[in-house]
C-alpha cells in the first residue's frame, strides 16, 4: 500500500463546544500544571491542580485555560496543543482555510495508480498531510484563538487537520462554519473607530491599547481606525462630525469621560436618529475610571475587554437626560451617574491627586465625612419602585435569567471541566430552563425614532402632581445623593447593585448626616459587595425622573465624573436609546437577588 505524507499535523474535529484535538502527528506538548487564571475569575475559580478537572478512564481532557504559553508556541505565535484539548468557540477569534484535500480513497491501488498533486507535494510549508489508507474529508485550518498568559489573554495560532463532512454545499467552507459558531449572537466584521485619550489612565491609555487590545483586534482581522483626543470635549466634536456611513462602532480606549463625550456628540447631531440606530458605543478600559467596561464587559482588564468587544452582543440600554438652566437649549446625556454632596465633592475636588488612582476618592470621602458637612436641598421624584419590597419585585421582573458562558462545560462527568466558573463563556444557559434559551432580540433589529428623544418633563414647568417630595428630615441634612444606571461606578465600587440595562428606571441612593461616622464608615466600606443598600440608614429606590434643587451657596454636581454647575437639575430616563455591547445581553451579575433573599 502506498502512503504519501507531507509535514504531519494535529488532527481535530468540531464538537458542540469547540474544536477538539483528537490526535497528534507530532510530539505532543507537555502539560503545565501551573494554571493560568482569568484575573476576573472568582476566588473559587481554580486550575487543574485542585482536582476539579476530572479525567475519564484512559483519557486526559485538558482545559485551555490551564496551558502554559511560555514554551509551546514559536515566535510567529504558531504551535500545537495536547491531545483532547478543547478550544472553545468563545475563545476562537479567526480561522483561515489553508487547503481542502477532499475525500481520500480506500480502494487498493498500485504504485502506478497512486498520484498526488505536484502542487501539494511542493508546498511543504503548508503543513499538509494525506493518508491514502484513510477515508475522510481533510481540511487544513489555521485557527486563531486567545490563550491566558499571566493576567491577560493573547492571540495564538495553531494549524490543524480537521476531519469534517459538509452537510450541504453552503457548509463546505469550514473556516466560515467555525467563525459562525464562534461569533454566535455577535456582529462580525465591525467597522470601528477607536478613540484614544492619550492622557487617560495616568498617561498609559495609548500603551494599554497597543499592548493589550490591538494584538487581539489585529489577529481577529478587525477593521478599525484610530483617533486621538487632544483636548477636553474633543470626543464630542469627533462624534458630532463622524461619518456614520463609514463606521458602526465607536470604541473608547479611555476612562468614562470619553464615552460621555461621544454620546453627547452623537446627541447633538442633526441626524441623531440615524446615528443612534447605527452606532454602537463601547469602552476598552484604559483610564482611571472604567465603569462602563466593568458593568458591560464584566472586566477592567484591557485584553479581556478586547475579547468581549469581539464576542458580545449588541444591546440597547437606558440613558439619562439632564436639564439645567445653564444649558437649557441643549440637554446633556448621562450614561453613568449624577451625584451631589459628599460623593460629588470627593470625586471632583480630588482631581489634583488623580495620579494616586482610585484611592484619591476614598481620601476625599473620609475628609468630608470627618468634617460632618451637610448639603441641604429639595428632592422631587417620580417613583418606579419606592420601598425595598418594591425594589425586589421590580428587579426580579426585569432581570434576565440567561447567562453567557464562554468556556463550555463538559458533556458528561467523565470529561474534564473546561473552566465552568470562568467568566469568559459562550453559550446561553437559562436559569429557568435546562435547554438553551432564545437569545434577546439583537439591538440592530430595534429601531428608535425621533419620538424616543422627546422629554416628558421640562425643568421650566411646575413639579408634576404625580411626583413626590422627599421629607425635609432627609433633605435638610443630606450627605449623599447619588443616582445611576450602571451597577459599578469604579473598580470594586458596586454602588448600584440593582441597576439593570433597560428597566426604564434610575437607581437612587440617599444618606443623611444624622447617621454617625461610626455607622457611616462600615456602610461605605461595604460598597465592594453592594450590601450598603440593604442598611436601614440608606434610602434605596428606583425613579423614572427627579428634580434636585440645591440650597447651599458653594458646591457642585457631578455627572458621569464631569463637573456641572450648582443649580437646579432635572433628570429623566430615556429608555433603550443607546446601543452598546453587553457580554451576555445584560450587566455584570451583582448577585443582588442573593441579597434580597437574606
């Protein structure tokens, strides 16, 4: 029997969960037990050494997360993987057809009858292989995926000989089949404008983008242009003059200030309806405040956020519209928060020590608390959920039950766990059903009109009858007034654990100065787990609109971290106005429902 062989390749097959390495025609790589962990994984997210990755009899199933990258890939990022490694679709970012060899024959042939294309024999660099004793359809694929390396993910390429039988002519392009599975519910081939604030993140934003995000975007074949901000409000100008026929996504490689400017630049456009129907606004965390990425991508790691940028689905979220006398002719959009009192002054008045990072905020809060300052005002609200019981009902009604999993669990207990608790994941699993749930309607199918920009309430009008005025016992001694639409306002600061992307409501948190410093301190120290809202001293509600009327002579209001004038402010929610990317069609799970059950 004649056997012709070129450079051997690992053989693989497609599974429901990913690409499975079935055999090695070269020396398999050694398995490294020092697991490389996802920096966003919880404390119980361990590598293979903890024994949770079970192995069936006579086989070893390797978790991709637990492979060391230090020796397995060459300088071009190419390498091979151990047998029985599954590369989950959620980590695959690109695939290229190298060659399709077609079906080989099993009929016995003489040496004279056996022929192989001269072109195949001459192209040894392709790593092609043919075995005339096998009856299989062989596809040689360059598979590009991300591999955890220390605290980040990095792109790597492996060349595989994949056994695959097309079910129809339309499925004969194997690379396309893999990419469709890998980008389920996500838009492929985005046309992106990346706006970099070179002054963000202590001046490291540009380096963070090019070192952590750009390699992943480039390896995926993404199409993007770059613009740099040169001054304050420059991103407003960029978004206002953007050619929306050229782009569909604006990526803010910055802190939270650039997304705020971009949204308001789009809002100022004459064709804002078309702009908000076309453009997705998202963030790569490259600044000192990265609330959008933490809430939407579930991470403040730039490389993981880049992967989520590729994999997440487009979703519409609520934003808030602010009115004040100083800009009555042009209201401002807010995607994150508005605050008055201790929090506002601790944020804005510590700008001069921004170089210290997030700790500057804690210093400001401690300083103002010790001074015992109060911020008298009047507050009028249109309640969406007033009491803590109402909050529970509202939250459970609007929270989605589907969870996105980037690393798929094994099909049976005899297979190894593929990072089941890893927050990078791929398939929709419903908490209320054992079968896969129907994914939410893509944002691109939800079209807004000019009516969606109309405000229900005007600052110049009297307070509507259905609104309620908060008790003066609270507002005359107010210390913290905070409203927001995203659960996290900064790393490890889960100020609004009940915030939802599109529930038509704004979360409201209020505390007054009658709370002792002894009680206030542990409450503020519990911001990392969100339990502060469960304390009796904290007023926690949901509103669809509010009016704040300050009664102090000196101070400020902060909107999305930007300084606003100390004057009456009215805010209302604009439901589902903005398109962004959410890792699973929802915000990061804050486990607020767990708090409700305690």
